[in-house]
C-alpha cells in the first residue's frame, strides 16, 4: 500500500492547494467540468441501484466509484478546493492571495455546475425518452429527493436552514478525508480504499454535498419536482456550500495543517538531574 505518513501528506496538501491556485482558467474549468459530470453520473448510478434493489446501502457502497475515478484522473471538486487552497494562503505561499483563492473557487463552482447540469439533462432525456413519457421509478425518486431536500427543509424555517448547513459540514468533513486519502498512498489500491470509506459514509448518512446537489436538483426539476430555482439555491445549495466550506476546512484541512505542518513546540523532557531531590521522612 506504501503508506505516506501525515507529516509528508500534509505538506502535499499545501502544495496541491498552491498548484490549483496557479492553474490556468482553461484547465481549472475543464477539470471542474469533468469532476462535476463524473460525480453526477455516479449519483445517478447509486440512486438507480438503490431503487432497483430496494437497498439504499448498496447504492452507498457503489457511489464512491465516481469520486475515486475523478480524483485518480486529477479532476477537481468544489469541496476539495474549499479545503486545500486556503492552506496555501495560511502557509504564505508566494503569490497566493484571498482574491486568488476566491477566483479558484468561482471557476471550480462554474465548472462543476456545468458538468453536473449536462449530466442532469442527459439522464433526464434518457429517463423520459426525450421528455415524451413519465420518468419512471428512478426519475420519480430523483424528483422526490429534490422536493424533500428543499421544501422539506423550508417548512422548518431557520432550523431547517441550519440543519442543511450542519449536514454540509459533516459531508465535507468526510469528503475532504477522501481527498486526503488520495494522497496517503502511492498505489492505486491504497488510494482506492482510503477514498472509498469516507465517501460511502457521507452518502449513506444523507449528508449534503454541493456538487452532488448540482445534479440532483436540476434533475428533479426536469422530471417534475415541485419546487423552484429559488427554493433550490436558498434552501439547499447556498447553505450546503457554506457548510461544505466550514466542515472541510475546520475538521480536516486546519487540523492536519496545524498539527503536522505548523506543529507546536515539543514539551521539554524532564531528566533525573532536573528533578528536585526527594527529602526523607525519616529522622
């Protein structure tokens, strides 16, 4: 498996964040588009498997194949750059600024959205035979998911919005662990296992992933979901993306960075000479 120790892969995380900021706009968009498209196809696959088998766990077990494929190809998800690029800023890498980080996030968001939207249209076309028939059981399930994860949250008001935010945090805690998992081994098998475990967890638990939702909600709207674009952004995409940012950076990026790159000074080790002499209680 050729395991790489945390002190080494934590530095690789900072290097990766720096390289993504320096990447050209063209390459950033292409890699983000492909990442969004592949993850969307994996989501469609997982939902199809879950509906046809009636066992959601099987869909969750298989969903990570999309994430693994896109990271082995070097493509980028918004959830990943949320965690990696700020580390290059904190490390004061030359030329890395707040504006450069925000620029990277913006292009990756657009690329991911375009890729996911493309697959959403293609899958909706397939499910409805060119929008001429009912979408069938899988399409109906996608539509119901869209309604449940927008209007279902909206009925709880602020508590619903905060719930989405927290689910977004927990999601990218796990997803960013998958991103790091791609760095802890030099063998494909090792990368596969390290990425598969946290991605399966997030999907099965129903946490909110901003890029997966870029596919799920447009798909639901194309196949009859009873909610609006405003509902989608206000009651899912915005709080999900903010939660993804906080969760990935706070729970994974910063914890690994501060304890393996910017480690605190080690405590001095007491020696026998440093200890005060013990006094005898005898007369």
